[in-house]
C-alpha cells in the first residue's frame, strides 16, 4: 500500500511547477507557513531519498538536497525525525542564473513558463468539513439545473411562450446552466474526492467560460429591458420592431460581442511568466487569482480589463438603467395608477433578477479585490455563490411572478399526468 502511495506522490511531484518544498513538507508532516506561500522542508532522508520515486523526481530534488547539505548539516545528516527549515528565496523574475534558480522552473531564454497544472486551494480552511459543506452546494446546483431545465423545456413545448420576452427568458436559463456547470462540478469534485488539481488548458477554459457566460447574461438583460421599453412605451409598434429577425440578430450580436471581447483573455493570461507558485487560493480559476501567481508586467492585462469593464459592464448597466428610466417617465406622464401597476407587474421580475445579479457580482468583486484583511473563506464564498445563486433564483422568480409561464407549467404537468395515466 505504501508503494502505491509513493508512486502516486512521485507522479504528483513530476509536474514542472509543483512546489517541491511544500509537497515534501506535507509528506513529512511539517507545518505549512502562510498556506504554502512560504516554503518549509523536511530533512528526513526517507523523504528526500525514497527509492520508489522516479529519476525525474530525484533530479528535481537535487537542489533541495544540496541546500540541506550546505546549510543544515546536522539536520540532514541522517536524522530520522522531521526537521522543518526555510529554503532560500526564489530568484528574481527572469533570473535563471543564480544559485537558487533550480528551485523554480525557467526556460532557456531566462523566463518562467506557465505550469502544466494548477492546484486549487479554495477549501483548505474546511479540511474536516468538506462533506458537510458540499451538501448545500449540491442542493443549490440541483435546484439550478432543475429549475432552468424546466424553464427551457416549457418554453420549447408550449407554443404560447414562443414570444420574444419568453425566448429571452429561456436564453437566460441556458446561460445560467452554462455558468453554474462551468464551476460547480469541479467544486463538488474538490469537496468529495479532493480533486484539487486542474490542467492549465482546463483552467483557462473555465476562466474564459465563466467570463463569457456572465457577459452574455448581462447582454440578455439589456435585450430584455429593450423589449420591455418597446412593449410599454411603443405598444402599437411592438410587433413590427421586436420581430423574429430582430431576436435572431440580437442573439448573434450578443455572441459575437461577448466572445470577441473575451477571446484575448486566455492568451493574455497564458503569456505571463508564472514563478511564484501553482497554488491558486481559490476554488476555481478566477482571473485575478491567476494574476497573483505571475511575476511579469501586468500593464497590458490591466488595460484590457479596464476596456472590458467599460465596454461590457458599464455600457450594459447604463443601457438597462436608461430603458427603465424611460419606462418610468412614460408611465408617470400617463398619471394613472392602473398604468403604473401594470408597468410594475410587467417589469418587476426583470428588475429583481437584474438587481440581484449586479449586487451579487459587485459584492464578490469588491471583496476579492479590496478585502486583503478579510478571511479567505469570506472572499471565496461570495464568488462561488455568484456563479450559483443567480442561476438558482432566476427560474424561481420568473416561474412565480410570470403568469404565462406559471400557467404553461401547470398545463404541461396536466399533460404529463394524462400521458402516464393513459399508459397505465
């Protein structure tokens, strides 16, 4: 059994960016400092010179062994007890010629490369309660998949819902399914099976998917607010403006806009030199968390993120606010309480979902960007819930507050009951 564990641990150490001192420390039972940001080493010979390890691992351990021989003769001289020491600091970014350069992985041109895999450390603070914390995440993810799946199914089956507003609602449900499924299955794998590693390709794909789905969701909110503006302020021209052609073109525009703006993101992230660690202090591949691992110039990335925020977030929220302000002005001009009630009934579901989405995204963003003194758990949980709670809440809000969807769902349930009773 020990041989199997040694072989698995040896395979784990072969990764080009595995933090050897941290991994050795964990194997020997030494304490970790600052959750892996400071290194500790075990000087036990049975840890450093294990015969079952592959030649590649032995080769990577040579600088560690040399450091121990030079600086900790007594500790490394054959003691059977684990002695935990601090190793030399890593070389400066791009310096592959110093004595300690072997402690990090450098390419031949003097720069560090992107790791082959990352280690997600988002749940280090609940090692003994992972199973329990997985229960609410599993329940919320199940409700999100079930609710959005039913919403899409009802919209497809019921011909009465083949209207622009309900098409946008079903599109929002598809996006919510994609957003939650981009993150939560990996999170559950971490909680259930300690599957904390993720390949660099999967990591960049996950990061790109999350940003794309969030941008698409924001774009759908703009389309829905425009639909409500035309329906309330230009009711006689609604059928001539919001046509099937308009809906198709708006969906294509959303896809081209979001995918186009976000296409540089994986490349700009992958091109950076990674020389701090491959340990991501998060439960999924978040862009800012990846930037924290780099040691290169982030100017281009920062300019790109500012452009991204201005061109998508600020523009979308401005258009949404403008649409509802114009709706409010039109209703107040009428001066009728009945008109105000109808307008509020028509727009309330959209307003609730949009406000909830923006509050959730803003809280998680500001906590993660400016909450250095906030506990890690408080920073991570809101970001996770931002990918889970809106997809869970949206179908509930639309199902409860939209009369046509509620009636269509009842009709579908009656048809299903009749079908099963007829089969019996």
